């Protein structure tokens, strides 16, 4: 599955203080899981408010913006429909910060209208960052979990004999992705 990068810059509504907008975004995470967790296709996603740029010194922007960026499996439009539909109330609160954005999660067609709004404010991503080429978000999460399990195994089995470690390792990891015990360990080293 192809990885897509998305970046939208949406001007804040008149009268919305950038500091208050940042507090609104921060409060989202205090309420529960990230709204981006609604999709297993999310590699990375971020919401932030920018009201100044720094070159040699800070310069205030005339019109502060909300930045929505994401790296996702598959196409961006279906991804946006998925997360905006699953987390409509949360994204309505976010989009309420933006000028001319749909912000009523209970209105019919909220997710398609919010998706169209974000796509209308999309900028081209010139150089996407891909940490794991070809890997899906689900595959990466599985690999991270497996690595944590292996690290925990190493810590908890330090005092065991090699035979006990091998036996326990095979019980825990041999069936991962249908591997036989021999393939889970790889070739035995020569004595």
C-alpha cells in the first residue's frame, strides 16, 4: 500500500487568539486518545497553530494558521473521510478555529464537507519523510510490539539457562507469522 503525505494550512477565524487555539488542541489529548487513532492507516499526524516564522528573528504572521499534517496508508481523501467521520465531534472543535470551515459535527454530511474543506487548503508536500519504506502503519505497530516483547523476554530470561531460554523463546515467538521453531531462531551456530 502506498504512503501518502498530506499538509493543509487553514487560516484561523478572525478573533481566534493563537494561544487559545493551541490550548484547544492541547485539551483534545486530555479528553482521550488522539482523534487520529480512529484509523489504523495513520503513520503520523499532527495539528498545530503557527502564528510566527523565525528566520533570523521571530516575525508574526498577519494571519495565523492551523496546520494539519499526516502521513497515511492509501489515498488521503478516504483517510480524511475515515478520521473525520469517526471523530466528528473532535474535528468539529478543531475546524471551528478555522475561517469558513464546517464545524457542526451533527450536520448531515459533516465528514465529506470537512474533507472537501481540508483538501481545498492542501499544499503539495515536496519532500515526504518515510522512515520505513513499504511498511504499513499496522505492520510498523506490530513490529514495535514484537520488539518490546523481545526486549521484555531478554530482561526476564537473563538468569535462565540457554536451554530454558530456547524453550521459552520458541513457545513465545515460534508461531509469529506462521514460523516454525527453526525459522524463528534462524540457523544454529556451529559449535
